[in-house]
C-alpha cells in the first residue's frame, strides 16, 4: 500500500483529482478522521472535511505514476 497526505482546496481540484485517480485500475481511498471514501467518488470526497489534509491510500505497491500525476495535491 502507498500512502500520502493530500490537500484539495477548490472544487476544480476535486474534479481534476477524480479524473486522475479514475485512470488507475487499483483501489484508492481517502481517509479523513474516522471516515474513509473511494477516491474515485466525487460525492464521497465532498462528504469529507476538505479544510484539513486528507490521507490517500493506494492499494498497490507500484504507485509511482499516480504519485507523479498527483504531485500538486501532495503535501510535502
């Protein structure tokens, strides 16, 4: 599993984020507090508190391309 902290501050960020993660065949979850949602679900993401960093869990050991494409959302 690959983990990263991300930030989605604008509505357009969420739409672009979902468009990117939807291209990958493996499961990707977003976790905020005690809530976990499918990262490919726009409605799920909007149910999270987007004012705080969100944990991304990609269920693969080969997420280099995903991390590269999501670089602008990853908190370093």
